[in-house]
């Protein structure tokens, strides 16, 4: 029994070294967790901490088991299916975690809040990864618009932005120390897409200016035509009176 507990304690220490569960995971003045959960060396407290970290580890493993999970080469159909499956894996693992921590009837309020927060942040991370996997398709789409300006119907709104990359990096650092995401590669693609988006918007702006100018010319022509018609009618009236 002593040996088993020592091994369990070593396991907790190892996962605590991987994930800063006491700091980043529980940060925020609006979020309170019982001090016993954070600092207690009791078997229950260690069990709760380890259960949370194991759940996060399981989610990392299950949502990154495919070679396409961090790839920007997946098709839109494959990416949508991957996102759907990973969302379900997150929900399933967090429900299991809640049961381990006491279930709906027994789980402490602070741990319920913690589980909810972790689930929300991991789902946000998955949404950001989903956007990131589409960055190459976004690049191709922008190039297609530049080659075919008549397809441009509005100004460009990029799906995967620099701000989203920053948030993804933040959550990945928080929940997955062994992240395999190539952030430099994604940052490069965002820069490429930003430059392409500027070119698309320039073409859109140029086309809008031409359309506005043609509209003004049409309106002017219409006004002049109406003025000519009125003049001709006036002349006919004058001749009739004479």
C-alpha cells in the first residue's frame, strides 16, 4: 500500500511538472478554488489534482492522434469531421472527469466550476485549431479571388488571424507542454494571407470605384436625357401656341 501511494505521489509530481495546474490553470481573481485542492497533500486532494491532469492528457492524446490534427493540408470535409469528433472526445472526457470528482450529486462547487472552465477553454482551443487547419485553403481561396476579381463580392475577413494564433498559442502552452503545433509555419501562412487579403481588397475597392463612377455617369446621362425631353416638349408647346 505504501509503495502504491508513493508511486501515485510520483505520478502527481510528474504531471504537475508538465502542467502548471496551480498557476495558469487556476488563474483569475474571479475564480476561486478551495485552498485544500491547491496545497493539501491529502490523498483526496492529490487524487483530484491527478484526475484533472489525466483528463487533460487524455484529451490531448485523443484529439492529436491523427496526423491531420495539426496539419494545414486537410480537406474541408476531413477538417469538419475531425473537429466534430474532437469536440465529442472533449465532452466525453470532461463528463468522465466530473464523475470521478463526485458526479452531479457530490462534486464540490469549486471543482464543478473548474471542470466547466477547463472544458470551455479546451473547446475554444479546438475551435482555434479547426480554424488553423483551414489556413491553407484560405490561402488558395484568396489566390483564386485575385485571379478572378469578378468573384469578389465584399471586403476580406480572414478566418484564421494573428489574434487567433496568439490565443491558440496561449491555450496550447497552458494545456499541452508537448505541443506538436508548428506555430512558426502558421504565422508564416497568416502573413501570406494578410498580404493576399490586401490585394483582394484593393481589387474590390477599385471595382467599387468603377461601379460608383459608372453609376454617376448613368445618372448624369439620365438627367440630361430627361432635360432634353422636357426642352423638346416645351418647344413644341411654344410652336403650337404660335
